[in-house]
């Protein structure tokens, strides 16, 4: 199954919103601050992984744009 360019854009936007919410949680939430280091590291790893996924989606979108221009 191949996703269309618009589907990739939509997925990236959704993921970027989730990243923003998680980032806010890790910066300002008293709940996050109260976690032990192991718990904090799990959330930070998830944030990093989501960032990697967003970058990959961006690269895929760019590749489709470059293909369309050829």
C-alpha cells in the first residue's frame, strides 16, 4: 500500500501536534518532573523516536515533491 502525498502530509501534521503536546508535557508538567529518572528517560526516548518519524515523513514528502518536478 502506498500513501498519497496528502496522506503523508496529514500524518506528519498529526504527529507534529502529538510531538508538541509531549514536548510541553516534558517541559512544564509537574507530573513529568515528579517522575524518577527512568520514567523521564522513557518519555524522552519516545519524544526522540517521534521526532525521527516526523523527519522520515518529511523526507518522504520531499522525495515525492522532487519526483513530481522531474
